[in-house]
C-alpha cells in the first residue's frame, strides 16, 4: 500500500505496464523534459528512454501516428495534455482508431490510450484555466461506437483503471481530472480495476441515489455528510468508467431508493448525465418515485480566473437538488 498523488499513481501504473509489455510506448508534448504537459509521466522517460518520445505541437498528427503504431503491433499511450485538445485529435479517434475492428471484421484492433486532463482547476474555488483549458469532453465522444471512456477521480482508481486501459485491445479515452492532481489516496500494490462493471458505491443509502462523475464525487461526498445530519440517507455512486457503463450497480441502487440525482461538471445540456438518465428511465421507470434530476455547469463558455468557480456546481447546489427530490 502506498499513499500517492494522482500524477504519481498514473506514472507508477504506466511504468508497471511498460515493464510487463515491451510493446507499450509513450509519446506526447514535453514527455522527455517534464514527463508530459502535466507531469503525469514523471520518471518514465528515464526508465524507458527507447519507448518515450517527444512530439511536435500537432495533436492532429501524432494522434493518427498512434493508430499506425497500434496496427503495427505497438500499444501507444498518447498524452494530449488538456482534454480540450481532443478536438484536434478527434479525426484520429472518431474516424480512424474506432473503425478498424469493424472494417477488418475483427481481425485488427487499435489498442491505444488517448490520455488527457479533463475539467477545470477551479472546481473547488481556485483560479481556473479559462475556456480553452477547462472543458469536460466525455459527452463529446460518448456517441462514438468503438471508443471506451474512462473517467476516474481518485488516485487509486486512476492507478487501477490505467493498468486495465493499457492492456485493453480497443481505443480508449482516458480522462483524469485536472483538479485532482494534488489529491492523495492509498493505492494497494496489486490495484487493478477491470473496465467492465467498474462503478463504485462509495456510500450506501436508502433515500436517494446520487450519481457523481469525476470532480463532483468529492463535492457529492461533502453533500452526503451534510444531508446525513438532517436525516437524509444518500447512496453515492461513482461510475469511474462511462463506456462501458456499469448499469447493473446503478439499476440496483435505483430500485432500492426510487429517487435519482446526477451531477457532473460539464454543462447540463447534452451532458453524460442525460445518457444515464435515459438508461434509468428505460429500465427502472416503474421503480421511480420522482423524475430523475440532473445538475451541471452553466450553459456558457468558461470564464477565466476566479469566475470559473462560479459556473461549476458546488456542494450547496447538490444539497438543494437532493432536498428537492424528497419533498
């Protein structure tokens, strides 16, 4: 068991898998000098210099290069730095990487991990990075068949899911949260989390099911503490992997509580919470005692500096939503 910051957990998980499989390679911007733009791969270039590569500032180029490398038998990890930059890599991910298994009738696959920091730094009231570096992109890619989406928040989850993502034979969008880089967690030495059935029930409850994605998990935990003092029992679920979504744990909880609230940092409109709500409506309608509630950021480009925090859902917003459900 080690107590690690999130970036250290990611680096150690990557090093372990690179030691296990000589075909795993790492590339992106500032890999050699800084261990990646967010220093999430510190120590990897020194340990594996022949499998760590700096790339030019051209995400639209090296994201395609990864597909060719994967088809040649390698397993690339592509550091895109900010998830906002997945817009530049989208052609490779959407029109290239995800199509090979289908077009080859299952003979070929593209085992590539597209890796990026998701969301804003001001989720907890700090100074944000502005509208081009603070977006949540999971729903942008949720409509792409063939792509898996991993979205942990805590270091132990990132460690276990990173190992599973590197071993997977399909293209994966791995999103860690920017605001969680400075958070620590105890990581078991043998931590490995399969991508299937990956949801974690972080807190058991009986009155309301609260599903929180990435940064909202931490705020949801605080909200649960406050609500518990008022006699409201909340069951908190962290999906951790969005595709494939662990609907089994979600449905089981909904059938128990009959009330559902979903919170994520992305704007409510078109956010991934809508997909979860639809799954619940189609499969658990008769179990619901009230309509499913969703909460997300304001429907606006993200402001710079301190204004970013004013746009994001906070603990009080979550508490208010839950109380509205049980009236």
